[in-house]
C-alpha cells in the first residue's frame, strides 16, 4: 500500500495564485572568511524536508474533485529528492544600488536586484507544472558575489501564502540554530474549504440580529472589492496585461524597495497618530504604522501629478482570515496554505488622494480593514468567488490601481542564516508582479516597502525622503 496521505488544497489556493511562484530574497555580506555557510544551510533544509512532510510532498491533480492536492509521504524518504537546492558563483559584485538596509536613521530607495540571483532557471511554480513534472515544493538558490550573497527561498504560491511561507522560514531558522519547534498538523480535510463549503450552503439569517451593523458594513466592503477585482476572462486578462505593459514600457515602472529606519518611521507616523487623536478626542479611533506608511507612499508618489477629480484611484489590501477563523477552529492559527482575503477602500480620485490630510487617509484605510475583518465579510466573499472563480484587478483607463500586502506578520525576515547577517530583503513573484503592488516587510528594526512603481513616482518619493532626512 502506498504510504502517503493526500492533503487537499482549497479553492483559495486555486483562485488566481495557482500559476505563480513566491520568492523571499535575502542579501547577506560575502565576508573575507566566506560569509554564508552553504553546506550548513543545505543540511538544515534537508532536515526540514525530512521532518515537515508537507514540503516533501508532490503536487497532484485530483480528477474526482477537479482540484489540486499534495501527496505527502509518511514513510522513509530521501530528502534530497524533494529539495531543489542550487548554488552558483557569480563574477564581480552584486552592485546593490542604494546600499544595505539597516540604519535607524535611513530613509532611501534601493534598486531591486535581478530575480535570477534568487531563483534558479529550472525552478517550477505553477501547480499544473509542478504536478506534471513532480517538482519539489521547496526551492532554495544561493548566488555568491564578491561583495554580497543572494539567498532565495521559493515555493509555489498555490501552496503557501506569505504567512505560510514565512512559517517555513521560521522552521528553517529553528533547524539552522538547533531549536525545537512544532509543525502544523497534516490535514486530510482542508479546513478552509470545509468552512467555505458551509458558508456557501448556509442560508443567510432573515431576522435582525446583533450582527446587523457588521453585516451592512461587510456588504459595503464587498461592493468596494467587486469594483476593483473582476472575473478572470479573456477581456479582463487582456486589459490587465495591456495596462501592466503600459506602466512598464511607457511610464518605465521600476521595481525598487523603500527602506525606512526606526527613527525615519517615527518622523512620519508619530505626527499622523497625533492628528488622528485630535480628530477623535474619545480615543476610539486607531491607525497602525502600516496604515500610515501605505497612505504616505501613495500620496507622496502622486505629489507631482495633477489634482484630477475625473481620474479615479482604487486601493486594495490583503488581510489574513486566520485570526477570525481561529475563533471557530483553533487549527487555523497554524494553517499554512493561502488564507488571505482581499479588501478595497472606497473609490477616490487623484485630487482627493493629493489633498486629503494623511491622518484622514490612514483612518479610511483602517476603517476599510475593520469593515472586512469579520466573519460576514468572509462569508460574502467566499460566496462571491464560488460564483466567479478566479479574479484579476480591473485595470481600466484613467484609473490608478494600488495593491498593498503587509507581510510583516509573516516574520519572513526573522531568519538568521549561518555565519552571516541579512542586509537586504526583496520579494519576487512570477510570472510578473503587477505594477503598483507593494509588499511591506520588517527588517533590522525598520520597514521595507517594495514593488514596481512608475519611475516618476519613485523620483517624487526620493525627493520626499531627502526632505525627511533633513528634518
């Protein structure tokens, strides 16, 4: 008998991310003593593959359910056969334009290095390709330059979201440093799909309840999302591809990382939080550092552009469902697969984006999150994607679309590689990361916000950073 267990993936794993590869890219110094110990890193990866059998599994297509699953081996295995570990010696220097990320006073942009230094060319990401080729789930690539060494940890996005992939890096960190850790249980039934199936089959309550105000807010929040995310089809995909091409080719969108040190963050955030308190003396209003920095980035990027009321601006974020669903099933706290829900802010325009006080923009972002961070919103969204399937951003003309994912909770930068320290972090997404998609992560006491944005907008951000440094 085949000694395996089938771990099914959910509809969320196959609602748009199933064709993608997610890559965490780390930069560490190449010291005179050799820097990163590649053998120690590979040994830790092999031990993790042997212990966490989920990542030793193979992606398979299950005809009876018309979905993908992971066939997980339970008996003895050769871990090296289920790990794609590669390393190269590169000529010269990496030329990290912008320098290392780490100073508490720093406020700067760093050009994102080429993805080829973090992902081997043979790495497979789409679930269909993984199933066809029997490709490993865990892919690690090391590229050593004279000045820096690049380390890429890549997994199919259809298997893990940022939190799941971040958990993987935490388990790997524990292996590197000999700490004990607890792995999530293997689930022969996908608990997220089970929850979604119950949402889709349940009849919404007809009588009033204490949930009424939350339900009303959740309905409004879903309408905001429907305006920004549309059903995937020939027309919508072509529109997305055309607009992305327009941003990259005409507006010269560049993938850069904005690094803000601890003190630079304080200069931006403390003033805004004080203004929020002034707007609401009762103290019931709250904005996070992420709320402020996301809105600061969008507003600053548009500083040189016309205050056009007819040019609309849409902003989306992604939030984890784990805290909400954990109240129903505690296993969601360590659920490794895709478990995020998208949400959108109310539609605005260029004039409002430029002229609205930053404190008010941050409050708008926080309230939009609160309207979506509840069970009624998740229920409504699950029914919506059950009807339309995969979705893509609606990239209509005379409309700017911003997408923000705060990956800080994933703690992807907490990993300490053997014999060295991390001085740069970059996120990569294949086949292509849509323009104006921003990933936020913590690093060395500061925050990294990275993504492809118009060159002119990066220039406006650079000028604002220069002024911030003078303050």
